[in-house]
C-alpha cells in the first residue's frame, strides 16, 4: 500500500508540473519595392538572440548576429501585438483590397513559440493605404525597438 501511495504522489507531482513553453521568436521581413526600400529579415528571440539578414539597400549585407535585451524584445513584441492575427492574415492581392497602389513594400511577420499559437501576417503597403494607415505605421516603426538601425542604414540612399 505504501508503494502505491508513493507512486501516486510522484505521478500527481509530474502531472502538475506545467510544460515549459518554447522560447518565443518573431521573424520580421520586408520585401523590395520599386525604389530604394531596404529589404531585410530580422529574427529575434525571447532568449535575447537576434539575427539580421540584409538584402537590397541595407547598410549591412548578409547575416549579422546581435543581442536584444528583454526590454527591447518586449517593446518589439508590444509594437506588433495589436496586429497579430489568430492564425494567418494576408493583406494584399485583388480580393482583399478596394484600392491598390503599386510599387510598395510588403512586410511579413511570423510569431513562433512562446505561449501562443503560431501566427502569420503579410501586409502589402499599397492595399487600401488610408484604411490601413495605422497598421502600416505600426509595422514600419516596430523595428525601431531593436538595435538594428545601423544594419538597415539610411532608407533614402542606395547601398
């Protein structure tokens, strides 16, 4: 009887221990435009790891590792959180836009891990520009929370 009680206590303790969520990652990627828009991808993790991958019109080309503080990660997450969809949201294309301007950028954001379910947002900045102005402003300014301004460089000058 003592052995059975001991086994039950161990099983109860194991069941009561919550699983630790995987670290949260946010992947933010800008696509090219018809002009000098910087095209890059940045991945940041709640563990403090960051990777910048510079493409067209960025000061840094290729991969560059960097660190983010918990406050920087939290600020970046908070800036994007109001636009985080449940599942997937695609903003752009003929079906989703009443008015469409050409040659604008697309920003893709992926939320992975952490306590929430994976999410994906793809926003074409030429889609209903007036109606989506707040969304586009949030997406455009969110990277300012991260220490990557020197990697991006001046968006008005070709590199």
